[in-house]
C-alpha cells in the first residue's frame, strides 16, 4: 500500500487491498464509459481512484486486463488469442472457429456476451467502448499475425458474430442445434480464406 | 367491397377501401405479434378485421406481402429474391452480396433494418416473428434453389448479418468505409462456397 498517494488521502484513512482494488475498478468503469477504451489512460484511472499508477499495474497488469476486469468482459483475449494465433498458420481458421464457439458455448460467458452485443447495438457509448476494445485487443493483433488488409480480419469476425446471433440470440434452426464440430467444419475454410488473402 | 362480410357489420356502416385496408393492417400487426408469422393465418386476420379472407388476398396477395406491409418490413423478399436466385448459379454469391449491401445501403431501409435487428435482439416476441418470417420468406426459398443443407444457407446469412452489424451498426473501421464493390469481391466467394456445398 506504500504506492498509494498519501498526499491525497484524508488523514487516518488507510484502505486495504480489497478496498483499493474496488476503487480502481469503479474508477475504470467510469472512465471507460466516459472516455472510451482508447481515451481512458491508466494514469487518469489511477488519479480518479486516488492511487499511484504503479498500483494499478500491480493489481491488473495492462489496460486490456483492467478493462476485462472492470467491464466483466466474459472472454479474456490475452488468454484465448495465444492459442488461436500460436499454432500452424494453415489451421488458424479452424482454431478460431473452435475457440469462438467454445467461448460462446460456455453458459457463464454467453449471457454476458449477448448483453454486451445488445448494449452495443442500442447505445452509442457502449458501441464506442466495445469497438475500441475489440479493435485494440483482438482485431489489430490478429491483423498483425497475417499480412492481409484489416478488412479481411473484420470479414472473418463478421462471419462469427453473425453465427453467434443466429445460433445463440435468434436461435434459428438448424444452425442453433448443429454440433460445434459440424459448425467448425463449415466455417473454418471461410475464416482461413480471409487470413490467407485468397 | 362486396367481399366484406355483411352479417358481421353493424347496419349503416360501409367502410371505404382505405378504411378496410387500414383495418386489415391493424389486425395483421396484432395477430403477427400475438401468434407469430406462422401462427397468424390470413383467415384469422380477416376475421379480426371483420372482412372476408378474399378481400385480404385482393388487397395484399400472399401472407408474406401482408407481413411486409403490416410490419413495414423495409425489404420485400418477393422483389429481391427473383434477381438473386434467377441468374447463373455460379454467380449467386456475388448477386446476393450485391443485393444485401445495396438494400442496407439505402438510407430509407437502413434505419428500419437496424430497428428490426435491435428489436429481435432484445425482445423474444419480435425475435420469434422475425425468425419465422425470414425462415419462410427467405431462407427456405434460397434453400430450395440449392441442393445443400439449410445450415449452409444460414451460414451465408450469418456472414452478411455480421457484416451489416460491423459496417452499419457498430461502424468498425475499415469495414464501415470500404466500397460496396470491394466488399462484394471479398464476400462473394464465401457465399458461393456455402451454396456450392464445397
């Protein structure tokens, strides 16, 4: 707790780690909502929480992880992307389809994911925040892996978002009921073609 | 107007065509909302509007056209599908991508289309109605044209719905700004592959 800023504290108040962590998360939620993902700096979040920026890094690491924690983002890109992007290039489409369907298939992730999509579709502020986060934490990293225009990565993302909407939100049959394996077979070549630039 | 049911009319009341048409549309909206697209019959809508079913057919033709009119559905599948499905099979993907982007590109259609998607994503009754209509009026007809499992038609629809969300609703760059022609080039082979069953 030595890293917290004593000059800004009222005398006699010494918050514990749980309280400090909660204060950072609250400040992060406020600032991400107010300034968007790109506009909210770790420094500004630390200032709003009345702590030292080093303490934010100590608790959460990078801004991306702070966003995941503060917004309760149900999928951590830092955990799933290394698997998707790390294997052989020619089977990336398959790993991406598998990972996307597995994450949406988890009941504890699906509700929050649908909630995020609904918010982004009905609220411009939520859309802006999600757009910036997904661009910085997912799309641009996938783009860095492949030497193809970013619009191709977004076409691949569009394919999977559309599948999630038909399968999990609108529940159109038969796509709502076919197995994950069958869907992976169907979708992997589409994603792979976008990544291959062909 | 001889087709209206005189036994159910109060004496002295003789509605004109405009009034009758409006009564049918109101009854259709109510019944589509209450019973869904499949569950609302022309007969039941006519009964609710207190007119003869033949008059509903006279004004609107098939149930699909009545739905388009009553729900102010911004794209008439009966008008766009013959073009998409009528040309050479090997260029169907291209015509579908072109038509989808052209319809979403019309400012007077885009707002209502986004509205429908938002409603379907936040309201189960709206989702059910849209799901049944899109299945009957679009997906099953495209499926009839190609001898492939319906899940492939839905994967193609998912690609285009995802593109609409990223391009027109969330406005992620660069997919929000690239030309329709560039997107058609990018997406047509994906759609074609689903239709070809390869």
